[in-house]
């Protein structure tokens, strides 16, 4: 884009801050159009999932739970424990690569369509604001008006609605952390029994209230690092919300019945007025742009009004605008796709091979071997068995690569309670003619209902010279 097509200082400051460093408060106009209608549908589905998921249960248990304090995580009905953290690490790496790939291809579309900050701010809290305070012009007038009874009433009504919505969101987040049943129990119990929980609930409610009442677009433009990430992820083939400067420039006001000899941009600034972050999309890609498509709807509306083709602002890549070339899959997109497929394959393999029971058998440190009259030796071991399911399990341990037996201390069976674990001690007896080395690796089969579900290894300590 040539220098006479943009304001040379537009990248020197954030759109929501003036030259003195004072914040410019945003009063975006109410958007309308096909993209906004599509976002409404996405938002409805989004909110149904967000507020409804904690109530969905499978076999009497929540289908989704992130109990950080209890170190228990349930994803799609499967329970995960800290021992499965490596699976989460692979999943997180996959998510990061996916975000990178998605940004390389489609820009910041996640921010405009699926980010909780944008969804709640633009599709819920902004609507409440329009409903109570009116459209953008009325909000500006109200902001400048003296604090009379009308202004105080509207502000209190908005603050109360914002607080109630923030309280609902905070309770939903808490339900994801502790479960709906525990949340209901805490609400029904006396306050002093759950002081910490209620204090946390009040804190998070206040944080959400502050974010949506005051911080607003500052979260996207100042706090969130994703806007800065796109600067290194985007290239000229990334599909983003773009202004077609080859068609729009040179700008000029529209006059009725004119034979237009300049660009299609009629310089109405509607794209700026509807932008929730206050940018002018005609100045090119900017970190404040969240790809919410409000400018596309506003521009298409004006193009229809003056009889010009839609699409002056649209989803497009820089190359498709500058060179009039179709979109293509670049080598970077292919590389990210390969990495993502590899990580996805590893994640699927880990989930497929993950067992329902985690077992650790360790020899008691400091204990020597014992010799017995029947030509056997024994070692003392501690075991810990973790049940990752919602059913009690009874297991049996059997020798796999040695002749001997396994005896529990003080117990008759390996019984693991559902969603819990059991610990204890046991002896492993082995025929002394099999003890050849100082340390002998033993393979132990784990059986449930006669079927081997896992094999574990441990070391048997014998004499220095074997037998």
C-alpha cells in the first residue's frame, strides 16, 4: 500500500489511547448484518455448551471436571490423575500448534468468534449496555451528562446487571472446578463451613465485573499476548479481515447519480464506528483487530445503500488483494499441519494405550533379601494402586518371567476403591536357582477377571554372587 493511502502515524499508538496517554473510551455502534447474525448463532451454541456442560453427567459423574485442588480431571467421561500429566502436556502442545496453524491460515478469527472475552463482552454485556443505556450516541450523551437521577438510575441498573451476569459466570467456572453437586451442597450449607469457597467466588465475580465494566477491549489490545503473536504468525497468504485498497482507493464522498471515477470507498467511516477496538481497518492489519467482522457488515450495508458491490472489506489475504491471485496452501501451513498431525497421532496413541489402573511396585529401601528353607528367597515391596475408573476393582498379580509367588501383608486381595487408590506391602518369593545376578528384573502381570490388563517391572535384590 502506498504512503498516500494510509495515515503515516496510525501504527505509532494504540487506537484506544490518545497522544497524552489518556484512554479513549469506546462507544461502538450496534452492529447488524449477515456475519453478525452468524455470530449470534455461534454464541447461542457457545453459551449452551458453556453453561450446560457442568450439568451433563455420564454414569452419575460429570462429563467435564477440572478439579485442580483435588488433582482430579474428568474429560468426556474419562478420569485423569496427575500420573497422566504427560498426556495433558502433549494435548497442550497440540493446542498451541493448532492455534499457530489456525492463525497462519485464518488470522485472529478465534478472537472474534470463539474467545470467551469477545463472546461475553460483545454478545452479552454489550447487549445489556445497549438495552439499558441506548445506542452509541445515547451512551456518549449519557457519559457527558451530569450525575442526575436519570444517569444514576441507568448506571446502577447496568452495574447490577453486569454484577449478576459476572456472578453467574463465576459460579459456572466454580462448577467446572468442583462439580455441580459439590457446588449445590456448599450453597445449602452455612456460610462459615465454606468461607474460602465463598471468598473465591466473590473475588472472581469482582474480577469478571471489573473486566467487562472497565477493562473491556483493553484485555485484547494490551493484556492478551495473542494479538502480538499474530505479528510473527501471519504472512501475506493468511486469510484475515482486509480492506481491498486496490478497489477502494482513492477515497471520496458519494454523490447521488454520480459517475464514480475514484475508488469505491465513500469515506463514511462506518467501519470505524462499529469497531469495538476503535481501529480503522483501511489502515491495514493491526494488532487491535480481533476479526469480529463488524466492519464487514457495516461496509456491505453502505455499499448496498449506494449501489456498489459488496466485499470492499472482506476475508482475504494480502496477496489475493494485491496480486488478484487465489488463496493457496503455503509451505508454512503444510509444515504446521504435519507437526499437528504427528502430535495428534501421539495423543491418540497415548489415550488408546492408557490403562484404567496405575500400579507402582517398589522394593523397600534398606531391606536385604531373606532366604527360606524351601530354596526360595524373598524381598519386601511396597505397592500403590490407582483406580482411574468409577467402579471398584479387584486385581491379581501373577509372576510372568519367574517361578515364585506374591503374598500380601495383612490383606487377602488387591481391592482398589473406585476413583481412589490403595497402598500396602507385599513379599515376592522366587526360587533361588533363578537369582543369578545381584539384581534380577521381574515381570509381574496384572490381571482382572482372568484377563491380563498390564505388565509391570521391578527389581529383585539377591546375593552378590547369585546363588
